[in-house]
């Protein structure tokens, strides 16, 4: 019995170590490489002990101003998309949670089906439309696109969260004199806050990292940071890997911190509705 | 303060009739209890008055104004829910002041009203707590406080005590009775517990299957039930119903008998000789002695005895294999299996169509 316990413990440790290695190795590799002197980055065998240097970050700042413009664009677009997606998901989730009709129930299925369509299938036909509307290469269109992509999942998520708030609270508030919007603002939103944060995490991560939509719909004014990083690879003077890794680290840091900070809401969002709370 | 009129009030969910034409007049300041078994429509009727359910047909007036289509907030009502429905993210103070802040009552007045309600309900030390930090009884008091603060003309209670344990339920029952006296407001109270109904109500409305079975003062319902349903529902232990045959009719009285019941004459109308009928006698009215020759008598054999100290509940089987109960207001020893005879005052018995 004791050996079996021991084996189980060893097995668990190995499995967790493997998972950690699997997920942390790329991050560690990028961050460490950004701090290595140029000749050490791809040295064989790899060097784990080296003199850290910030030279690549300095070069990034001096040579790639476009990257920091991209970061600013990414920030604006991510923030806007998050606000729109949260507003849309919360309103829609509330409606889905508190009303029931055959049409509504059927439309939930479509919300999920939308997520199954390959993004490129939706994207290309949109291009001429966006052009005609004169919205090409604007922050606004990117916000709307990213938000739209997440409103479906966000709505389903928010419905699950709001379903857990007893309906009597709505009724008590109605009797207390609240209209629908006031019920939503003063009762539902505060109680569904973990759900809103979970949706926020999904949208932020998606919008911050997204490449395909940005590649098609932006060119200069609204170009996001991932696009600039990809340009570094295609640069005519060859790839400066040090700068590339420095840019990747800068790109990675905020979203990594955000996810670590919001971790528990993310888990809450993924498991919402799994058990009756 | 306001009275209510319900005229032919109806509620349909799809093709299901839940409330089938309820007529009811509630006077200003009256304490009315809706009582009935689960699914009888009592909560639905209350929610229709609150404005939480649409009214399918008929008219609802509060304080003389028709309010079928008014929003709940326009009806001048406050409601206490079975689940309390306190806002979990707000403190007791904020829960109670929620409605007042919505209609922009001045801060000083909100504070005065909340503190007054807290004083009445002894909630003062709890004002800064959240609902999760309160016991069930305290939560219910906050829910009542939230209603009081709004100074409504009509209070609605939806089974407010059914989530509390027995001892607390009795305390809160008295508290609600005291509150009614103190505030003098119209109160409508839904319960399936007939003890709550009997002790609190000025007027009880017995509902069954979405239809009003009887409306009246508690004692009136107890002493003069309009039909077998009300007779069986009000009173504990339940009224005995025994099969009898009508052997004679004269004026306003009917003589009945059965193999286990000696011929007895009861005040009743609408029966003809030869009819089958049900004789209703409450267990408390079955006695062993002290009744004269005109009294009815039921014979049977003892099957089960519950000795409660101050009361003995005897379950016995009649000669025609019917089960009946007698509640003797003292401690007494009965031998299971032994023959027993109980007598009853014909004036306390009821006759229902079988």
C-alpha cells in the first residue's frame, strides 16, 4: 500500500513537472534569450549561465519605434474591445437568463455555432464591407471585430453566471422600485462581477494576441504590436533575434501578468455552471 | 393604507388555469391569510397582487385604483419573500435603504426610517453586516425591515417563515402579529401552515385548485367549514370523516347512522332519506363521558395510542373498518385492541355530501 502511494506521488510530481516544462519553457526561452548577448542566443550547447544585458531592449527602443506605436494601438483596441464585449455579453446574458422562449433557446445554439466557423471564412467577405464603410485601418473596426468575436462565448458565459443569481433578487428590486436597467446595474452586475472578469480575461488575451484580423484590416494607423513583431522577421537586413526576443518579451509581459492576476476568475469562468453553487 | 378588491381574477399559464376567477374584498388594515395545499395557486395569487405575474383576466384594485397593468413599484406594496431575497452584496442598512435610494428620498429621511425599522425589529447592532453573516431569523427580520422602511400601503408575505425552525417560527409569528398591530397596515400573508393562518389572520381565504373554497374569520372556518375540503384542511389533527346513511329528514335536521354510529340527528340541509353522506367530527370533539342521551356515539377498537402528556391521541378502527382519531385533553391509558366508544355533541358535527 505504501509503495503504491509513493508511486502515485512520484507519478503526480512527474506529470506536474512535465506540464510546467511544457508551458513554461517557451516563455523562459524568450525571456532569457532577450537578455543574452547576441552571440549566445543560439549557442550550442545552450548557455544557461550568462551575463544579462539590456542591449536588445535599447536597440528595440532606438530602431523600432513602430513597435511601441503598435503597443499603444494594441492597448487602445484591447481596452475598447473588452468594454464592448463585456457590455454586449452582460446585456445579452441577462436577457437569455431571465427570459425563455423557443426562439431564444434555439438562438443559443447559433451563438455557439458561430464560434465553430473558421475566422478566415468570416474575415474575407468582411473586407469589402469594411472598405466601403471607410473603417479600414481604424481602431474602431478592430474593437468591434474583436468584441463581436467574443460576444457569443461571453453571452453564454454571462448567462451561466446570471442563472446562479436567484430571480427573487430581481423581483425584490422591482418591488423596491427598480426598472430593468437599474436591476441590471445595481443587482446583477455587482453579483455577476466574477463572470464579467472572466469574460474580460478571454477578450483581453484574444485581442492582445490576435494576428489574422489585424493583418487584414490594419495597415499603418491602427497596426497592432503582433504585426510589427512579424515584420521584424521579414526585415530586409536579416532578423535581429535579440531585438525580436526583446519585443516578444515586452508583448508577452502585460498579458501574462494580467492572466496570473485574474487566474481565479478565469477558472471560475471555465467551470461556471459545472456544479450548482 | 389601502384596501384591495379582486374581481373575477384569473391566471392562465399557457393552457393551464391556475387561478380560476377569484373574488375577494380586503379591507384597509386587515390581516388576510391565503392558505391551501401546495399548488393551490395561493402564491400565484399573491404574485399577481404584487405585479410579478401578469393578470390574465378580471380586475385588481388597490386603494380603489385599478392596477392590473401597473408596475410593481407603482402599486404601493412591499413584499417579503420565502427565500428572503436580500441583496447579498449590500449591508443590512443598504438592503433596507435600497428602495428609498432608488426613489431619491433625502438622506436624512432614509437614515431616520432605516433606524426606526431597525429599532422595531431589533436589528440595530446588525446594520453594518452582510446577509451572509446573519442567521435565518435575522435575515427574515431584515427582509421585513426592508418592507417596513418603504411604508407601503399593503404588505405581502410569501411563506415568510417556512425556512425557519419551529421555535424561531413561533417567535417570528408573534413578531409579525405585533407588527401588524403597531403599523396597522393591510397585510396579505401566504402560508400552507394552518397554525400560522389561524393565529395571525383576521380573515382566512382557503384556496384549492385555483378556486376560493371559503373566506372567513379563523374560528368561523373552524366551526362552520363550508365544505369537506375546508373541514379537512383547517384543524389539527384532521377532522374525521365517517360514511353514514341518511335515515330521516325533518325541517333543518337530518338523522344519520351507520354500523358503527348510533342514529344521531344533525343540523343540515340538502339531504334526502337514503342518501349516503359523510359525517365530520373533529378529534377534539370525541369524548368519553359527560354527554347526555342526545349525543352521537362512535364505536370501534383502539389501534394506536399517542400519549403526549397533556393530550392523548387515540387512533381507532370503527366496525365498518374506517380509521378515526380522538384527541383526549388529558393523559389516559388505552389498551390497543380493546373496544372503545366515543360520544360527540351533534351540534359540533358536520354533514357533507359523499
